[in-house]
């Protein structure tokens, strides 16, 4: 086996996998693929690879509920179909009506599915972010967790669900360490694995609940469990995650994730008031259909100075809307994130058990659009490319510009209509007005080094390039744009003529 995926030695914002630079991109984060028995993961992974997806995200313990705003997904299995890492032996019944778990007995079916999934993903060259734990959110969701004392025969303490992300209960902590070590050990042989410690470690304010400091101490201890477990194993894998953040007021901090905690990769969920270096970035309300493209760009540019890769993980701004508008929002957000040097993960809720390749429309639109983006981004000189925010002097009204590349050699300027859809949720004052989808025309003015350049247009929807023209570079170089709707990419390459 080759060495596991690692931070690229020449560019700390991207990855190296099997000797090649890699950007993580997916519209298919199907995090319940192993735990959901009817889900035919081979079909899912084959289609994901055909669409150029380089990432999938896999939960190995957490199980959640469908809600009106958070649709059915692979991570919401029917109770008889839930495959946990532990055997259901009884005696007695868990809160979901099935036999209780014995935490001392690994479930052979789970680990067979886990290895089958990881091996298939490896064959397809897809990175798997294996998520060890998750917030449990409320009493009902906690009631489905195998580590809830009501669901197992192993004598764990009674506790509030808020205390799950802490080390307050010694016997629970021992079980959490054992679970993490077992998963890490089982995964060690694979080169296509990254570990995430905990999904959404939220500080629930009030009473004597664990605060951010206590949750961060728990997260750091789990990072150390991963490091210690792999210390005497053949391979060492990257660890991803984020610091604890506060649910009330959407105070999602990120400085400690980049600068203080022992993460290799920073995972942020795009949310309101995502804070870096004292500034809050409004990245969009959960399931709101808000675009919030400028804030997303500016957060990516601000954090680019950090040495760790940024993965905009589990973007759920419009994923409940399985329609053209929702998919267009995520296409724009994906392009913007990647061209600010980040990585992007969106949940395509059109993929569920028995429909592992999505619907005809999701395949035709969002999954094909992401395929175009994956091919496009991996054709660039990723090792040497950087965001170039200072080179665009002006762009057509209502557009957001994102410039990326190697100055004087190859530059991409992505232009997107940043106006919000009329159906978007309540927008903060000062946002661009509704009107997205109307034709855009005008000129791009850009500063280029002196020289001759070939210029072509790329359509993110069709994946097609226009014929190129040759221009002379210099300060205030003007490029006339064709009329476009929603977005376009301008490709500028130094001419060999």
C-alpha cells in the first residue's frame, strides 16, 4: 500500500494522494453508507468516482432522525436496518425496541461493511473521512445511541445527553476511547482515510453543561487517542475537526482549530457568525437557500494564511431543496470555495437507500456540475496556484469575482451572480437584492504582467470551453465577456505564440 493521504509537502493547503496533488470535493457525502443495511455502497461509490468525486464522509456510530427541515438520508436508517459497531445481544430491549447492545462484542456485519466500503473507495481513488463521534443534540437522538446506558448491558452511568462530549463519566470515557481505538485500528491499512474526531461539537449553554473549554479538552484527548493508537501501527493518518462552538447566537469560532489544537485539517460547517481573527462571517442560515457568496469567499481568503487546509464540510445551506435552484447555489459555493484554496463537501439528499446514484435530475445537474468542477480544478497547477484577490480591478455589476492561479502563467477568474434567489430565507441587511438568474454582461478588467495571453471561457454548467482569443497583458487589461447566466470562468494562459 502507498503512504496515506497527506498534506502536500509543497503546498499546505492541498493534499497529496498516491503521488498526485488532490483537492477534496464531493456532492455525495453519504455518511450513513455503512450503518444503513439496504444501502448498496458499491453502486454509490462507482457513480461517485465516475462523477469525479474525491471525498465521501462516513459516520461509524451516530444515527440521527429525519425532521421536516432535514430530510431522510442514509444516516437515518430504519431501526431494523441500523448496523452498529456492537452486537445486539440483549437481554432486554433498547429504546428503539431492538435488543440491547453488548459494547464488548464487535459486530462482524458492521466491520465487514466498513472494510468493504473502504476497500471499494480505495479502488476508486476516493478519500473517506471517517467520523468517530458526533454531538447527540437532544434526548431523542441520544436515545438512539448505543452508548446510552438504556441501550446497552454494560452498566454505564445515567447521564444528561449534554455530558456525552466530556470526560465527566469515567466508564463512558473508557468506552469512547475503546470505540475510537478499534475504528482507527481497523482503518489503519487503508491509504484513503482521514479521521474526523467529532461532528458539530456544540457548546449547549446553560446550567452545569460542559462548556467550550471542557468540550475542547475532550476533543484534544480523543485526538491523542488516535495518535497513540497509530503510534505502533504501520500507517499514520490525518486528523480533521474543529473546536467547540456555541449554539446560541451561532458563535462558531475557528482560530483555535487553525492555531491551537492538534488537527491536521480544519473542518468548518458553513454557518452564520463563523468567527476568525475577531470577525464574524455570515456564511448562511441552515437550510435557508441563502447564497452568501461574498462572505464565503472572504472567509476562505482570510484563513488562507493558515498552514492547515480548510474543508467547508457538510454544507447544508440548500441541500434540502432537491431542485435546480438549490443545486445552483451549491455549484456556486463549491467553485468559490475551491478557488479560494479550500475543499468542499455538500450532502446530496437525492441519494438514499435503493437510489444510490441519485435521481435523473440530480445526476444531470448537480452531480454532473461537480464532475466538471473536479476535472477543471485538477487540471490546474495546484501545487503552485494561489488565490489572487488583488488582480481583479472591476467586474460586471451583481457579480462576485474569485481569482486563482499562477500569476503570469495561468489564471482563473470565476464570476458568479451573487444576488439572492427570491425564495431565500430572511437576508441580513445589506445583502445583494434578489434577482439571481437574469443575464449578465459586461467586461472584466484585470491586472496582468506584460506579455501575450490566450483567453477562453469555461461554462460550469456544461463543462465546455469557448474558442480562445489572444490578448496583450498589462495593467487594466480589459476582457469582454459573453452574456451568461449565474456564472462563468475566464481562463487566462500565457501564450506560447
